[in-house]
């Protein structure tokens, strides 16, 4: 199930990206030779010729007037093949290479733009469904349900950690007394002094009861159990509020992703090391499965953040990526003539191979890191 969810999420993100390129290209009259779900080899394709749909096999290399819509054997994402993308058809009207630089730049940027739009749409859906959030800054007019007191931090070496309390646990009662909110719970805990008490908690495994003995917490300067607390609940926004908030969150998360890639670049170039947080396809697949198990809202948020990552990655000024192609267009504009098409295509191909090699290395590291998890998943699939 994890693999299936990962394939679906990745395919949607990539197809939306490629749809951006496709739509922008068609607006400017650029021919799209093929739009494919998955990557070649082609399993089946269809093209409309003389008003009728025709089947196109993997061996058929005919250049059709209309777009071939194909289903391919490698079920990861998809692609759009634009005429003139590889410097062909330079003097033909429907070729990308024959279009003005500003039109080509829009075609290159359209994929990234669609990923941003998709992220905003996913955040909008999340906010209208209802998202778990702290209640310290709830927008006016929002609907709040499932209110709870949530443990937001557990101090290492504290009575709370020793008892087994964890982040995300919900406090239900103290010594069989129901607690209305986080402020009241703090007040009651402080009033206990050094007296032990029982805390009723709802965990991911179900309801549990812990016995806690407060003691002096040096970091706090007074007796306590060493937890951070917050009032939380499911916050649901109206359509206009959700729309506004989705744009704000998309912009904020984009900034965070850019800063994260800046840190990664610093690690690779300056300190010559790969951060332990960097994951490849295997790691992302496992994280997708973990998000799915926490519910549709968490999965949608995860997909939105992945979409923003895809947008930022694709617009990095590196050959083989949309950002790299945009750099070549900028150079062409400054020089008033294009760089050698063969040189540009060659650079894109070389960097593409290097990127694939990097993905393979990161995947190998993921296999070592998540090997046990992957094996457990395989065993579950085959019923071992």
C-alpha cells in the first residue's frame, strides 16, 4: 500500500508539472509530440488522426500531426515531449526553438508555476477539511472541534520522559479530574508540589494512565514534570479564509524549502558532506507511507510540501533542470544570439546523468538506513 500511495502521489506531482509545460506550449503554438503517463518504454499510446483515434505501439516512431497520449511501463510521474526542445525544427513555426525568448521562458517556468498552484490548492483543501493546530492564534470565524491539551515537548531526563510520555499525547485528566484547558492543567500541576499524581493520557496506541512524581527541574527553576503543553484542536476555515491562508502558507513553505536547499548546498560545497536529513526516492516513499497512516489531512500536507520541493528543485540554475534552461535563455538574450545548440544539449545530458548518479547514491544510503523498514513492508506484502 505504501508503494502504491507513493506512486500515485509522485505521479500526480510530476504530471501537474508537465501539464504546466504542455498548456503553456500549446498557448504559444508549440507542438507537443507526446504526453506520457509514466516513463518509456511505451505500453500503449493513442493519437487522433483524421478525426479518429489510432493506437500507437512502442515500435511506431511516426511523427504525427497531433499529440500522442501514452501510458508507459515505468510508473513514476510522466513527461511531455515538445517539438524543438532538443534544438530540432529551428525554422519551423510550431517548434519551441523558433519562439521568442519570453515565450520560451514562460514555457520553462510553467511547470514550476503549476507545482506552486497545486501546493496552494492542497493547502486550501486541508484548511477547509480541518487541520490539527494550536489554538493560540485561531483566525476569527474559524470552526474549532476536537479540542485537547497536547504535549508539545518532553524534557530529556524529566519525570515525564521517565514515565513514558511522548510528543503528541493528549492529556485527558489528572487524578480522575477532567481538565478544561492547558492553563488550568499547569495551575493544578504546580499546586501538587512534590506530591505524586496520576495523569490520564490518550496516545497513538490508546488511552493510558501514568504515575508522575514531580521534582525540581533545573532548567525551569521549580518543581514540575518537564513537559510543554498547548491547547490544540481541529481548525476548519471558511472558503475565503482558507484561500488566503493557503497562499500565505505556500509562500512561507517555499521560503523554508529555499533556505533548506541553501543549507544543503553549503554542506555539499563548503563542508563536503551530505546531511543526514537528505532522502532519495526510498526515503520519500517511506515518509509518504507514514503520512498516509496518519490520515488524509497529513498526506495532503505532505504532498503539498513535496510539490514545493519539486518546484524549487526544478528552478535551480542547473543544466537539465528548468532553471538551467532559463539561464541559457538569459545568456541568449544578453549575447543576442544562442549558445551552440549541440553544446547546450550536451551539457543538459551530462548533468542529467550526474543527477541520476546522485539519486542512485542517495537511494543506496536510504536502503542502508531504512533497510529493516523496507524488508518489513515487503514481508507484509507477500504475507510472510
